[in-house]
């Protein structure tokens, strides 16, 4: 993995990446938050046009793990990797149909505003939502930084430089998040999509051209190159066989679908859509971008199995993050395509970490630290969110250095499980069940979090097998590694039980339960007197 690029290609990659970072910093300073900190948490992305907002939200859904780990999963396991992509697209469809319009109608700045407005909120719920959101964002940040650190070190040809790459990239991305605010990071996301999507489409086109546009021939070559034969085209390559494999497969699709509904960075932008008509325009652009993107990634993954399957098998599971680069080297011996794909990985990581860092910072500053304060002091919320974003980004970089050798699939499964089992049920209940109460929200948020952590702690991801966090110990209770089929229904059940047993339960939406009061809208915030 140390000779993916020659010296001239390395210079090209880092020249393009450096120019992009400088341009993004300038854009963030020009278009980002103003000097009084209020624009950091205010829905400044309302100034973006609807199609621009849709492109930015499509970019929010795509992380560097999508372009590396997921493509590597397709290349090595075939059917199961494609199932993850299908689950993500189903989640996007449900998000556009069920969530985006009612969310923007009831929430002013963050998702807990919706809970307050619908009568199932309050300070305790706001803090619980904020803490769980941080538990989702932090592992996601760590995964992004570890992947891009590994790729950067490999591109440099210096594996020992991984720690320095993680730290430097983490600091740069944190600076972009803090300086840009919601609108500035949206501009970064649009710029990333404008570069990454064409490169991936070109790579997919080159794969199809290599096989004469014959998908059947491509799949046959992928089955042969993967070393698994016909099993490449059947379920079970990643999820396993038997009852555990069946639970893993259903949990994989269900968990990915529900997690896509409630990704914090996507919710942050959905709240900022201008109008119902604008929300529909946002949805069309978001869905169109993701259909093209996932189609290209599926072809890239299958093409990598066909053209670089032997190299992937010899290098082992850790090589999956380099799958797009290995495909580029197989398609283009001159290195230009490899350099372009390396730039895509860097830019995707930069944009994803910037947006997730900002979402985590706003959540920490507004929903956790300022939950019990005076919400009229939006100026204070903005300052707290700015400092929170900075601390979150730097802490994630430090943890990424420590966890750089961990199994990234474990960390990814954790944040996806928490998002799908804790945040998504609360969001859907608050939107569509008038009887949902604050107790139901708390039971769902805290209870589903505990269930998810315990389910992973007693799985092969934690102990008993090579690649586990503690391979020398064995405290497994089951062989399920993707517990979405258990954790997601548990989240819905806990929310229903909590609301059903709440004596303060009210019969209609919009009436506070448990002492919650309605949060002013963004327009009302601007009309409030400033201290």
C-alpha cells in the first residue's frame, strides 16, 4: 500500500487538496457566521437556493466511509455491500416523504425544538437528545479521521506519518467548521460534490468500458476475482449464514434505513429549508445526487472485485479503505485516475467532518450546555456552539489517534445503531403520534442507547474472535454483529411504553407534556430584544 502513487501524482494530489482547503477557508470567512456568533446557530443556510441546499444535504449523507469501507465491502462480499447501499437509499426516500417538510414546519434551530413544539420536550429531553447526538457524531468523526489518515499516509508512502496526518487534517477541518457556520459549511459541501461526483462517475464509466458495457460479464469477472465464486452474488458473504446471518441481513438494511432518517447533519440542514415548495426541491436534488452517486459506487465496488480482487485478498481486511485507489491503479497505470480518486477521498472526508463537527458543536452548545438557560440569549448559544465545535473536533482527532488500529466496522456499527434505534423513533413519534410524551422520549433515547451498547458488547465485535476489540477474552452471548433488527424495534417499544405509562399524557399534539413550553421560531428569535 505504500506505492499507490508515484512522486508526481502525490504532488498533484496534495496541490489540489491544498488549493481546495485554501478556497474553502476563504469561502467560509466570506459566507460563514458573522462576528456576533449568532449566525453559527441561526439557519443561515436559508440564504442558499433550494437546489444548493439539496446538493449539500446529499453530500451530508455521504461520508468517506461510504466511499471507502462501503465500496470495499461491495468488492469483497458483493451482495451484502449492495444491500447497505439499498438501505441507505430507502432511508433517504422515507426522509423526504415523512420528515423534511413537517420537521422544517415545527423546528426552528435544532430537532429538540420539534419535541418542545409538539408537547414531548423539555430540558431533560433536550439534554438527552443532545447527549445521544454526540454519541452518534463522535464515533462518526473518529471513523472519518482514521480513514483519511490511513489514506494520506499511504499516498505519502510513509505509514509512520499516519498520526501526524490525522492531527493536521482534524485541525484544518475543525477550523473550517468553526469559521463557516451552517451556510459556510454548505458551500464546502457543494464544492465537494461538484468535484467528487464527476470523478466517481468517470471511474464507473471506465469500468463499464473495460467490460464492453456488459453488466453480466462484469459480474462474472467480479465473482471470479473476489475468490468467492457464485457466493459473491448471494447474501451471506458479510452477514454470515444461519439464523445469525438472517438477523444480520435484516438488521443491516433496517438499521441503515432508520439511521439515514435521523443523521444529525442532515437534520440540521433540513430545518433550514425555506418553504414546503423549497423542501420538495431540496428532496429532488438530494435524491437525484444520491441515486447517481450510489450507482457509481456500486459499479466501482464490483469493478474493484473484478480487476483488483487478488490484491484485496492478499492485503487483508485493512486494505478495504484503499479499494477505490486500487481500482484506479488497475484502470490507469499512469496514476492520474488514482490521484483524482485520492482527491475525492480527501475532499469527502473534509466536507463530512466539517459538517458533523458543526452539528455536534451546535448540539452541545445549544441543547446540552444551554438547555437550562435563557433561550432568548441566542448570542450565548452561538458562542457556546462555536467553542463546542472546536473542542469536539480536537477531541475527535485525539481519540482517532488512539483508536487508529481498531476495527472501524465496530465503530461504524455503533453510531449507525444509536442513530437508528434512539434518534429515529423519537423523531417519527414526535411528528406523527399526538400521544407521544416527554417520558416516552426519555425512555427511547436512554433505553435504546443502553440496548444498542449492550447488544454490541456481547457480540463478536467486542470479544472472542480476531479483529474484535478484546480478541483474547470471550464474553459473547450471541453471534449477531448487526443488531438493528433488535435495537430499532426496542427503541420504538420503549417510546410507546414510556408514553403509555405517563400519567401526564395529553391527548393532542402541540400541548406541552411534563412542563415543556413552546420554543420560539427563528423569526420570533430575531424579533426578541437583545441584551
